[in-house]
């Protein structure tokens, strides 16, 4: 596929909502009026999930329906809304959102309470992941793992699930980000206390409303990060082109604010989500020249699943050539060459030797 033949179907503008009290409030309360969609999503989620929690508690506490049925219904609703909420938080941590300092602080914690999102998400993502950029000091780095092995992913996930809090706290303190370290530690301990309290009040309610969402959310986030940083090109200096992929023309981008444009996000993290497709089109010649990996019609989670099951042919069929004349066999060979464990990035090894 030639770069000039590529057509994007992902959103290039934010939804508009006409005139009304909420829209007028947003014009004064937001740094960027395009983010009104986040305000409306937040309000819907606060109402919906609060009602869902109250209804779930009554149903399971009084045994009005079988627990498995309550679990299935709640999980389906949570699974539909959790991804856009997570990616809303991702966007609002990279750019100024609410002018009110109080509302800006409350917003991510409210979403964490309702959906089980890690309360240290911002500290992990801004204070460590984007700073280290998937290098070994990045606690979510995929470098040391074989990225087409589900067993390796399970080790990767277990480390994050059980050790992320102490490792992140130690990392932030060591790098003189003590305020972030304190915020991550205290907020996560509070979150765990809420989960334990809910389990103590009614273990079925606590399990469905808090514990399973907490575990599932962490699994989803690490599975997504695995796919985002699965293919590493150590022939280049480490940057978004060499350590990340992009996924275009997929429903996930329409629901989750163009999160698929991960290469562009790592090259400029504070770019507004509506501008990412245009940036991709403007940069496609550079993507082609520098060997960026782009997939069409699948998202990061599907990339991870196809890697775990080693469906390289399917990945090759979804691979965007960007003007590179490559057969499926050549694409498969390219992808296979980029999933091996990387003990140290060559440029870092050269720098260490020079020192």
C-alpha cells in the first residue's frame, strides 16, 4: 500500500453537543472545549455506575438472582465502558483538563473507585513510563520478555500486579519525585482498603463490584501495553518509532479517542487525540522511511492475542506496507525478528562502554 493511497476512517474531530447549560459551563471550566466529551462521559459514568453499584448490592445481598447472573450482567456493562474511561484518563493526564484544581484532583479518583483503575496510573505513566520509554528502568518495559509467549506475559503481568506499588514508589523516590511517590502509595493503599471493606460487607458484592474489576483492569492495561511495545527495532535509537506500533482504522479508535496512534503519541505525548490521524498522514513518509510498524483493523489487545497464539500470518495481513514492497513472508520474518528478548538496547550499551 502506497503512503499516498492510505485513507483513514478514524475520528479527526471531537463530538459537538450544541448549545445548553452544560456546554456553556464547559466553555469556562475547561482548558480545551474539545474535551466536553470527557465531561459528559464522566457525568454518565458517575450516574450509571453509582446506580449499578447500588442495584448490585441489593440484588446480591438479598440473593434476588443467582450470583453468576449478577456477575455476568455487571461484567458486560463494566467491560463496555471501562476502555473509554481509561483512555479518557490517559488523555486528561497528558493535557490540562479542568480549570478547577479540586475537580481536577477528584476526577481520576472517582473513575478509579467506580472502575477499579489503578489510582497510581498517572504517577506510573507520567512519572516513569514516558520518562524511561520502555527501557529497563521502565517497570512496564517489555524488553526482557519474549513477546510472542503467553507464559512470558503472565510473568510480566504478575510482576506488575504484585510488585508495581513498591517498585514504583522506590523508583519515584530514587528519582526525586517524592510527591508523586507519596500520592501513588497512599492512593493505592486507600483503594485496596475500599476493596477489602466491600468484601467484608458482602463478599459477593465486593468481588463483583471491586475485586474483579481491579484485577481485570490491570490485566487489560498490561495486555494493551504489551501489544503497544511488542516489536522492538534495536537497529535504531530508542524512540516511539523503534519501540511502539500504531493501529489505525479500527473501532477501538472511535470508542477510545484514537489511542491506536501510539507511535505519534510517544513522539509527542501532549498532542490532542483529534489531531493524531492528521499527524499520522503528515508523517507517513517518515514512518515509511524509518520503518514504523502500523496495523489496520486490529487494536493492541488483538495484536497481543495474535502474538500469544503466534498468528503471524494474520498480523501480516493487517500490516500496513506504507510504500514498502513486502510479501507476507517478509512481513512475518520482520515481525518475528522484533519479538525476541532484548537484554540491553545497543545505544545504551555503547554509551556505557564509552563512559
